[in-house]
């Protein structure tokens, strides 16, 4: 029986130690099932982080057993120095980041891990922006290729490098540093780039608008970007004044007071985005429009509902955004939902990832090799 080391991403949100959203785990199932049908024993490599810690993967194991209807073996704790034998067809390594060699991209650790398998598959697109041992070193040590989810991610996101027009790009959330490369890359290919969420507050502040006490990043945005006709900002907002919500128009002379917090997009902003989406042929969305964790979900939910009325090819990604869409049960409104957060942003900005580069050597088509066994 051939042994496949399958890198997956089980970095899921937790609530009171329990898995709060199993989206990424379910997304890995087609590749797992494929190799089981081919007669392989599948060893799953995954990570999980919560508040900077690396929790154990016992909950993921239990979830997998329910989803697969199989008993799943478990390698508890750190990686043993030598491979162990398991009767189970599926075996889950404990959180790979419990091993210092993973983040350190240590070759000796990678060799110890590689000894467990005959082949390597990367199906963790959402972790492939990391230069970690299980992402970039295992492909150097074993015959390798990408899994089905990985292929779907690159195939769907790559369509935006040569989009049909009109192309609407919606950016929310925060972290200007990670979003700025996307704005620069798509400024000439997108017909409209809407910037909202906390990121939008930073843009408004740079343009001289009053944003009250809303958090803004200490960055200087180029005049070329700020004045570009393709870059659109919120026209109105839902703000918190004391304990009351208030809708205000966003103009330089808006009556926004010190202490006011802009927490969501307003109805006029959603109407404008809805009109653009109806005319669009491609829509790409990353980042929530409001502070969903504080209950300001209007803009994000309303936008997701409006996008369902558009006939465009629609892709959405980003952990918080996808979690909100799944909470609202609006997944059907999108053609593809990316598992990637930072990986999605980096791939769109650069066209590649460390994990992609690691797989791009001489092709070793070992799906065909297994058929001959």
C-alpha cells in the first residue's frame, strides 16, 4: 500500500475549544477520498493557530471521522523520530507547528517527515504563502503534485489576470500593507476598485475626510491612487455615536464628531455597488465591509445578497468574509469561494506562491504511477 503525505489546511476558527466552522476541512475531502479510492494510505499534515498558540488537532480528528465515516489514526504531539505503522487508512498528524522545524523550514525535520510517505500532495493553497518545511521542502524530497482544491484555487483566481469586462474589485477588511499591492496590480485592469471596511477609513482619512475616532493606519497613500477615477470609496456609513447607530453621508464636511466610530457601509454605498455588480462580468471580493465581530454586518450581508442578483463570474475570499457569508447561508451567490486569506492576496498580487514554486519542478505524475502499481 502506497503512502501519501497530504498537506491540508485545518486552520479553522475555534469557539470554546470546538470547531466553529468546518469549511476548510470539508474542502479537503475530495482529494482525501480520491487517494483512498486509489488504494493509498493517506497521512494528513495540517496546522492550527489560535492567539499565537498551536492547539492539538483532536477536534479535527473527530470531525474527520464523522465526515469520512472511517476511523482516523492520530500521531499525538510532536513528530516521532521514526515512522510508526497504522492500520487505519487515514492518519492525521497532530498540529505540525508543534514542531519547531516546521516554521524554521528545517531540512532535517523535513526528511524525518518525508520518511512517512512515498508521495507528497499539497492541497493547502491557503497555507502555501508560507515558506515552511511541509510546504516547500517536502516537494524536494518526494514525487509530488497539487491536490484538487489547490488546482481549483489557482484556476479560478488566475481568471482575474485576464478578466472579462466590466471587472469590479471589492476590497474591505484592514491591513493596507497586504491590500496595497493588489490595488497597484489591478488599477489598470479593473474597471472599478471599491475600497471599504477599515481600509476605507484609512483612504478617507488620507483624502482629508472626517472619520472621528475610527481606527486608521499610519500610512501615506499616493495621490495617484487617491485621485484615480477607478478607485471608489464609501458614500455613506453606519457609525457608532456613544451607544447609538447613525447613518451619515461621507463628504469632506460631514458632521462626524470626535468619538464617532465608522463601523459599516451605508445603504447608498450598497446601492452603488449593486448597480456596478449588475453590469459587471467579473467580480472579485476580499474583506468585510463592516466590523462583523461587533454586530455590524449590514454592509457585508447586503452586498452578498446583491451579488446574488448579478450574472457575473463571482469569487470571494478572506477568512472573515467567508465566515460571514457562510453564517448568512449565501454561499450559493458565488461561483467560487476561496479558502485563502493571505495566500489569496499574495497569489493575486504576485501570480505565484512559495508552495506553487516548490511544485513547479520536473513534473512527476504519480497519479499515473499509482495506476500501474
